């Protein structure tokens, strides 16, 4: 779960406090939009996701997340004993920082897979991408809405990774298959997070993969500083060095803040970062008037309704629905649920129906209202001028038929700040009695902060 101030900004904030970076401004004015908020139909599937995001900032090498059995390991509590078989996803996001500042050795991120069986296992890599913050995907300012057909618009490594996977891509550095002999291990990832030459010396790497195995495997993500050659140059760790770290190390550090127990309702609430296996890879939803209906009636002119997206404990927007993926296994000082659902794909179908006697202009949009659990004023709260914190940064795919009945597929990059109402993803001119299917797909992006809503509105008729 992203903090309101990204850790990428912390060194800058130590040098230039917020009060010096921006002139003092009064808090933005809240605006309440009267709109019904509905729970999202459907549910998460049960595909497990290896979710390695704690500690986010890694200064001490060790185990980030291990699902290996604890038998024979020096620190048994560092291993969660969860076997994978068939379809599963792998997400990892971690940050390296020179500490002390003159220690500019690269931190390597390794993901190792082990085949405990007596026969070889083949792992198929469907989609995969891994990017650094510097230089691959720096955090830059972008418009709130941009057409992103080619996938060249992004800010931050998580944004770029999810855009690639949404398009079905597998980065060239990843093979289509990996064969793991019986009783052996193989590296799925062995890449650096360099800090040398950066000001400040701080960098991050986001990785996401969709894979399928034809046998049982265990997985672990590990952090190790670069090994040195005799001439002092860096080299990547070997498989044997990774295995030695896995067998003999404790969890990496420093540890993030421990989460607030879910049953506690007081503030402030600490959601924590995720280190474990979450249950769910995809949320498919057919948005219709009722469970037996075949269409979604558009709002009356001037009216609006919304569906909760990535709702969570303390932020259900009045729906009572918690979409955060449950954890199958986790370290006890990490998040109780996968708050934010990083990497989970939302497949949303809206079979819109204009049941009025007149043509209507209908929009579908994503919005980032202020987080609340119960809607105090029968609507969602936004800011008249959005806050400075970016709460959603990612690409959304929209499929629909245009006014000429031609199928359209668009990739739209959104940047939404806290309390931002958002702009239409698509505008439809629907004739009386028309039906129009709109499909919205996105992977919930890292460095985003829930909740959001998917909103359908019908323009009011001029008087």
C-alpha cells in the first residue's frame, strides 16, 4: 500500500521540506457529487500470486519472500512452505538506496524456483516485464489522460510493467520456457538495482510475470549485494550463491511498519506492505441491473452511478465490499491482505442499454474520490482542485463500438490525484433503445492508492 509520500521522494524531502518546495496553500475545497456507489459484481479468481513488496526499501540483504519448506534451513521462520502448481503470478517491487551514501554497490534481486519432485518441471512464461525506475521509467509529470496505443507513455516502473503485461507482452530478456530438472533450482530473475551515478543514489525495480508450471515448484525472492571480481568490478551472484543465501539467511531488512490488525477501527490505520502469497489474479465482472439481467440500464439524464474498485478495509465507499485479495500465507509483520491488489487484472463488461425515448450521451470513467468507509452525504467526495499526491497512475484498455458501429480498442493512460473526478474514458452517443457493450480492462498499478470507482453518467439535457 503506497504511503501518501513516496519513498522515492524521501531524500529530496530531507533536503527540501514540503513547505520550501511549494508555497503554503489553503486546503482544497471538497465537492460532494450525489451518486450511488454499488459493490462490484463478481469476485477474484483463486490463482495464487507470489507478492514480494516488503521490505520495500532494502538495506540489508536476505530473504524477501520464500515459499520453500523450512526443513534444513538455518532460519525456519523465513520460509512459508507454500507449493505452486499450474497457473500463478509473480509480483516483486523493491527499492535500493546507498547507505551510507558512499556505498554504491548494486543490490541484486533474485527469484529462484525449486523443483522438489523426481521428474523435470517445465515453467511456461506467458507474460513478463521488469523495469527500473532509473533509467527505464522515471517518475515524470504526465497529463491526466493520454492516448497510449503504443505503450510509450508511463511514469514509474510499476506503471510500465503493467502496461506491457496488459498488452500480452513478454520482455525479450525472459525466455518462453524454463526447464527445472528433478531436485534442482533455476533462477527466474537475476537483475541489479543500481544506484551508482544517480542523484540521490536511490532506485527501484518492479517485476511482474504470469506463469504456468506442469509440476510442483517452490519460489523465493532474494536480495544480495553485487559480488566483486578481482579487478573490483561488479558481477551478478551465481545460482550457488543465491542458494547459499536462501538456506542460511534471515529475512531482509529493515522491516517495514507492522500493520494494524484488521479488527481495529481507530486511526491512523497502517495497512502495511505485502510479503506472502495472495489468493487472486483476476477479477471478472459483468455489470448488469440484477443477477439475472442481461444489460445495464444507463442513468437518467443528469444522473450518475459508480462501482467500487479496489475497495479495502476502512475504504469501502459505503458498499461494505472489501476487494483486497486474502493472503494464503504471509510473514507476521506484513499486510493482512493484498491491499491495493497490485497486478490484479480487472475485466469489466458493461452492456449498456438506453431505455429512454430519446438519444443520450453516456460516459464511462474512472474516478479517485476521497477514501471513506460510509458515505456521509449520499455521494462521493472530491476536491475542487485535486491534491498533489498521485493516487492512480496506469493504462486502461477500453473496447467498444463507435457511432458508426465499428469496433474500437483504445489504451488510455490515466494520472489521477487524490480527490480527482477524472475524465471520460469513452463517450457514447446512444440512440433511443440502443444497446452498447463497453469493456474496461486494467491491471491495478503499483504506486497507486485505493479506492477508485468506475462511473457511468448520462449528460443532462440542456434546458
